[in-house]
């Protein structure tokens, strides 16, 4: 090769390398007036709420999609796209819909749109647990629709508040088919302007929104998995709001005059679970002994830095009020006595499974529990799992002790209790096959027209049964911890773990 | 030369084929069912069966592999289980993003590292050389993730000179590129110094000086050109390790690159993305290897075959 040709090759190589490096023309995302920049832990996986994939997807859906009915921050049911509703017998609900609402693509929201969506939801695998009860939907007139359920269901109306039931434009469904997963079209206060995968989501205010006008022209969402980076972005002024602030950073952030911590109650509890189908753990006294050996307060204070809430029961307190007297208290002497009565006066060995990073300080909690149980002679071997195989293994019921969390997305106790503790529940990890529990839960479902307070007594009874026999030990009631810039006004976490930006503004 | 290129191409294709089989079989035996992951709490046995049928996972393994190869031959890597987007699009986006980061870091590492290495070799055993060798040792020892977090804290949080994360304008590249370049800088300096010292002992260098060429021309043209051959070979071999550091940097700086794409796909058992990523990465290795050979041949005619 001649010198000239060699030189050309080298020059072209360098030019190619430089061309690869130079970033293309990209918009610089800086805070503009009326723009809110939010850092979440991961990107939105799909914009099809009926086939949602992660809890973070649910955080964002309510900005774009709405349901017929919503739950406010006190979990009180309020009108959404439906202005009023009434029961028709014990197997139907009739909804009067708001008029004049249009989807982001301009097509009208009406009773036919509700019918299309409910039928789609009833067939969607991930929504079936809540919408599978739908038998048929009748369009009475353009703005009246009646939904019939297969069985009487006292929880059906509450199920409709779940964010997964967002109403999608039927025109868009027909036009895009499965690609609706990348092209959201709802009625919400924001519409999608841009989604650069794993980099940013840009939502712009919906100028034709029927409800309270947004005070934000634009909402930019950035997925940042690394907690330290997310917090640094808030501290450095690159973000205005971040989710899931680590407890050990809160004190430091609170000292920063430019930042605030927004904390709120949640509909999620985290448990130490017992797989009671296991030969050893069938023993109620053994389980009660373990429950009494757990110093929950110490874990809340030292592992969770006092930033999470003491649970009052299996169900989070915002969903089911309880005095908390059914919880088995920390009492190591009683624990040792029960252990001896159970036939394990010399102690025993158990397997303890936990995911890592799925729940706040899950591994650290497992390690703390290991130390506490060792004091009464229960030696646990911790096995840390990656989430995907963890769920598969839990479903095979190979576990003994395990850490698991669950939320109650419809604000009703039935949501979690049925899934976790009914013999036909979707999460049979505790392996509870108790006819009495099943009967109580089925009875609760059938109490149509009964005042909520009456129904709740029944769920309190279920809760007492489960706690007294130590099927699950609630470790903490989650508090949603967000960090915000002091310039952000009106932001508060929603208990249902989604972004509610009503009334939020940025100075 | 053409036959050597053809030989490399055939080897590359065979390697990619073997890699595709390994990728396929690995996913087949890995714990965690994609259908269960996608269905979550609604993963009833019937639902899982239906989802597996929809994803084609209920077919015998050999049929799945045959269908996969057929699509691969047409350049189709399938669609993501998660969001149904074409895997090719997902991977190309990640590759472009990672190339910016990795290319920039490599450029900085080579330009800075070669310069320092040459100076260090020229002034060997001086205070500058000794100090530099200590600094290089420290640079090699410091974990990349720690360096990244410290850089964010200093330049983004305290000084507010630079953004702390994400992709955007040129200023978004500075911290992640500098952080990633540190992973390669140490070895580039050491190899350059070592090669340069070796070259400087050669007779042709003495002859060049005897001819009256200036020290700058001797070092920057003759020593550098001969030292680069060894450096390029080592950098090519280190490429895999360098990309593993790139994944760490992408995570720290929330840089939407190929590494973080593949990590997410592994956690969510998104088989098509994982398989496509493994094949793409393997193909990248083959290309880097061939490119390294070609570049060495350009720089050193003695390495060319007839």
C-alpha cells in the first residue's frame, strides 16, 4: 500500500470514529417555565395499560389515560369519566358518562368506547383478575352504559379504579393494533409527545382536557435505575422530582434548603411469609414462635431508618383501618416457650428466601431477621434470588420462609387478601388452603349493597385469622418517599402509587 | 489479501452461527419463564400455556431454533416480548448510543494515553516517569463506578458545571467519557511506554538520529508508528473488558446504551433481545478483531501475508 493510500485509510478511520462520537442534534432538556422533570426508577415498558408490565408503567398511565371512577388521596371514590353510577340489581352497574370529552386523537369518548375497552380488559390476561368478572356490556345510549357481571360482586366498582383499566381510544386501537403499546391515545391531562426508549418520555399538556387545566406545559420523565445518580440529579438541579429516595439519604436531603421530601401513605405492605404447606411450617406454634421472635420496631428503626410505617395488619391501614392488636408482639420469652411446645427446644434450621433490590432493603431485612431468629435457636440460611426465578420458585412452593410485598391497587382489602390467601388466588405462595378463609372472602365479595363499614368487619376477621395463626408477619407498611425541588408546589405522592400532578406547578 | 479477508468472513459467519446456538440453548435452560414474567400476578397455568403458545415457546426446541435461524438469515431478530418492538431497532438504538460513549472514551484514552506513554518512555526513570507510573497504578485500581459517582458529586452536584446523567448535548458526554476512558487509560499508557522503550533501542532509531532528524520527528513519527502496532493488538484484545466497564458507566450515568438494554432484557427474560444482543456483541468482536488485523497490516507491512 502506498503512503498516500495509507494516509487516506487512516484519515477515513479517524473521521469515522469522530462521526460515531459526535452526538446528533438533540434537544437539551432544561427546566423551562411550566415544565416538570421527574426521575423514575425505570422506563415505561408499554403504553398499553390493559397489558401493563411493571409497577412503574402504572405510575405514568393516569397522566394519559383515565378510568370511569377514580380514588382520591384518601381512597374515596370520585367520578372520573363517569359522572354518576347506580347499581342495577346485584349484578350490574349503570354509568352515566361525561359528555363532550375527546380522546387525544380527536375521536369522541362515549358509551361504545367504554364497551370496547371493557371487553378488551375482560380478555386481557393481566387484567382478568379484576375485569374477568365482566359478563357483558350494554350501550343504553351514547352516554349511558350498563356493565353486567357474571356473579354478584361487591368489589367490582372498586376494581374499576385500578389504573390498568384506563380507557383507550377505540379508533387508535383499530388503527394501531398491538402497536398501541408505543402509541398511547387516552383522554388524560397529558398526551405523549416523544418517547426515546430508556432515555426520556416527554408529555405535553392536553389543551382540550375536560377537567382541571394543568399548570404544567410539559412533563419530562427520565428513567434512572441507579439511586445515587437519581438523587444526585435532584441535588444538582437536573430533575425536579425523584421517586424512591433511599431512607439513609433523607436526613441529608432535608437539610438542603433547595429540596423537600414528599412522603405519603401507600397501599403496599411487605411481609415475612410462611409457606405453610411445608412439613415443618405446618406447625402453628412454630410459626407463632418465629412471629414473636421478630423485633419489628428495631428493624424499622435501624434498617429502615425510621422512614417506613409500623403495620397494623396484613392490609395497609389506609385500605383497612385496624387497631393493630391482632399483630403478634415481640416477646422472645414467649417465642422460646412456643418453640419448645412445638417440639424444637433444641432449635432448628430453616431456609429463608429473599429477592435483592425488589423491596426496600429486602436483603438487609432478611439479615436482621436471621440475627433475631438466631437468638431463640432458629437458624435460617438466607438465599438471595433474582426476581424472575424467585417468582417461578415461589409458585412451585419450594420455599419455607420468604419475603414478599403486595399492594392493593383498587383500595379494597379483597384485592390483596384474595390474591394471597384464597385457595384460588393468583399468588398462592403462602399455600393457604383454608375453607373458612375462602368462605369469608367469598362472602365479602357477595355483600353487594352492604355499607363498606360492614364489609370491612369481615375482612378484619380474615386478617385476625391470618395473623393469629402466623401465616404472614407484616414487616412494614410502605411510605412513598419522593424528593422534590423547593420550586415544585403542590406535589404529593398518591397512595395508589401513581403520579397525580393535579395542581402541581414549578416556580 | 482478498482471500485472507474472505477467510476472515467465513470464520466470522461460522462463529456467529455457533454463538447463535449457544445463545439459544442458554435461554432455553435459564431459570425464569418469560410467559410468567409477562403475566405477573395473572400467571394462571392456563394463562401461562396460552402465552407460551403466543410466543412460540410451546414448540419443540429444534423447531424454535430453526424458525429463529430462518428469521436471522433474513435479518429479522424477532420482536421484544415486553414491548413488541423489533429487536433490530432496539439493538441499533443501543449500539449507536454505546458507540458514542465507547468511541469517545477510546479516543480520549488513546490520544491522552499514547501522548503520556511516549513522554514517559522518552524521559524514562525521571521523576516524571516514576510519578506517572504511580498515578497509572492508582488509575487502574480505582473502580470505575466509584469514579463515576465521585465525578457526578463533584461536577454535577457541587460545582453544577455538567449534567449528572442521560444523553443530550455534548456536555452530557464529558463525564461518562472521562470516566470510561480511565478504564483504558492506564493500560494504554503502560503498553505505549513499554513498546516505545523497546522501539527506541532499535538501530533504525539511531540511524534516524544520525541522519539529523529532530527528536520530535524521531519520536512522533518513527517510534510512535512502530509502538502503535503492539498497542492496537492489546486494545483489540481488551475490547471485551472495556465493554464490561461501559455497562457500569451506562448504569451510573443512566446512559441508554446496549449494555443497560441487555441487562434489563436479562432481568425480564426478554429472550429475543438477549439472543439478538449476544449475536450482535459476538459479531462486534469479530469485526473488531478483523479491523485490528487490518489496521496492524496498514501500519506494519511486515505483518501482511503475500
